[in-house]
C-alpha cells in the first residue's frame, strides 16, 4: 500500500508540471463515488442523479461497494492506481489512509462559499486535520447516545409497579418480571432483562460511573478514569454478577444475534430490552411484534444514573464515518466534491439525498425546518403514485438526525411512534462521554483488536462467575496493561492533551 501510493504520488508530481486544463464552463464534473451500499438503484435514483447534475454541475458515478469486504475492495482500487474520487468509509479506515497521504487537502475550500458544510461539522474539523491539512469531512451523528432502554409498560401496570428510575428500582422491576409471571401464562419463562450482546448491559453500569466499553472519562479535577481497570467498573461487575446469578438476566443475551434478540422480544421473553434506538420500532415494522404481542405497551425510558448524573448507555462518538476525497483529484474535482458535500450538509440537500427529489418523495418547509410529507405516509408510494418506494439509492453520505423524528411523526403507527420515542430519547440521554473515542493513535490501531477481545472475554467471565472479581482482578489489570493497554492509553492521552492544550493525567 505505501509503495503503491508513493509511486502514484511521484507520477502526480510529474504531471503537476504540465499545463492544467480545466473542465469547460457548464460541463458537469464527473466524480466516481465509492461506498458500501446495497440500496437498489432505480428510476428514483436517476431523478436524484439528474437533479444534482443540473443544479450542482456534478455528475455522480456511484460505485456500490460490498460492506462485507469493503476494506479489501478499497485496497485493490488504491493499489491499482485507480482510486475513486470520493470515498465514504469508517473513521479508522480513513485514518489509516490519511497517514499514507491518500486524501486531498480541503483547507482552501472551507470558506463561506461552503457555509452549510462549515456549520454542519462545527468544531470537529480538529479530528480531520493532520499537519495543518484538512483531509476529510465527517458524517456527523450529533446525539449523546444511540442505545435506548425499552420497557414493557403493560407488564408494569399488570404488576402494579411504577416506571423505574434508580438502580434499586430497576433491580426490583427486573426481579418482578422474572418471578411474578408478568405475561400471565403460568410459566417461569420470562427474564427481567435482555439485549443483543453484552454491550447493552452498559445502561445499568452507568449507575456506578462505568460502562461496558474501554472508555475514558474526564473527571472534574482534570484526571481521566480508565474504565477497563477502574474500581467503578469493578463495582458494576459485582452488581451484574449478582443479578446474573439470581437469574434476572437472560444468559443468551451474551451470544444472540440482533435477529435472535428480536425474536425473543417478540415472544415476550423479557420486560426490559436494552437496544439500539431504532430496534423498538423495527420490532413492529420488520419483526411482527404487534401481531406477536398485540397488547404490549412499550415505552422508551431513561436508565439509572451515577453520582455525577450521567448514564452508562454507550456514548456516541460525534461521527464514525468520513468522506475522503482522493489526492489524485484535480482542483476542479475537489471543488465539485466539496460542493456536493456542502449540498448534503444543508437541510434541503440532505432530504434530496435521503428521500429523493422534492414534490415526488418529500415536501419540506424550510422556514420551520420540518418535513411536511414523505413517502411513508402514502403506503410507501411516491406522491404521484408513480414510484413504489424501497430503500432506494439516492447518494446519502452525510447523516442528519432531525429527519428521523420529523418523518416518523407523520405516520400514526406503533412502529413510527416507537421510532420517534427512541430517536427522541437519544437527545435527552445524559451519556458519559468517552473523551478518547476519536483519538486513533498508532498504538490504538496496533493493540485495539487484542485488547478488546481480552476486555470483553474477561467482562463476561467476571459476570458469569467463571472468574472471581476479588481474587482474579489484580491479575486481570496487570495483564491488560502489559499486553498494550498502558501503551495505548498513554498514546491517546498525549494525543488528547496535544489537541486540546490540556495537561490531564490518569486518575489511578
């Protein structure tokens, strides 16, 4: 990879000595755009393609990548010298290629001419900057957390219980859901809690000031807590060990897939379901939850919080994917790519690239920034009825969150209501921020996979009683640090202090 990039860069230096020939005035600039997508390209896609071409002067040639081997596909493109012009990829992939010199510098284009893009990214350009060059555009999430706690309110009502707020109240509710036959079938076949993986235990761990990830928390005194080896995390593990031993947690949540978790939720096997924000609505729209549980009343609720008022539901990084523009692009191509991204950064352009062209796939009131109609209200048909809507491809590369609740609020169905409730909950979730989440240092990249496996394996071993939290803890901490944990966290601390001009130290 390094060799192939270096060879191509030498070629570009030679070409730069030749006279530049710009695109003729009025002629669209063609851009090869590559990202992983399985959304079907159809007539609606062509409408969006033509709109962008006519209004922006950008001719988008989408190369649809396969998410299962996207990184390998990208590597083949770059090593062959046939690098696409615009690439939407994960942050860590972007970072790897940024260090190789694969991306164009966008600094000269970050002006008032692209004001929507500047506003969209805000202060997060710092994560896109290397050696005073801005090398990408982040696809912003802008929500504190994307994990939400769903609860069977009908079970609470049947058992005469109030919606829980504190950890003790959640524990009592889980115990009641396990022992008091909330579904009324006379069988001992329900659990207090389940979810699609151990990560979703984090909503309870926040009450101890901990989480289910290798997070780093900034304290009021300027120190930083390393969650993976902290006493707060250890206390959370003790609690989870105890309620697991009591049978309040579905043991299959540690191994089940998303689809299996949805099936268990549909069968009414648990009363609290810690899940991704959209899973509650998806249960209705994609997994027949309404037919399976016709009397269910599902609510999205806040998890218990710690002494600092923060929860443990996993903190959402400000972004997880980045759009990079190839360093092989001409200035005209870079300008066209930034223009396309600036269009998507605005409210109108985003909707075009989320739904399709206006008046056929959506109506938007710019004055109030609200979607007043979209195809979901018309039995998934376009406004004229000409287009049967699927999850069609319309070139979405930049996320916006406000459309989620706006669009779902237009449709009066259980799925839409719960999608809206889940989406809304993300904005009020008092998530505890992982301050190192965007600092992917060389040490982090080298050690992350092995450290994460070690961390997760030991977390489950402590919870399930396979390891003793008291006698085996010190050995766990020592091994975690020696196998790369210490080098990784020190490198991230240095990167954090350099980025923010701080002098933070670790709490331990």
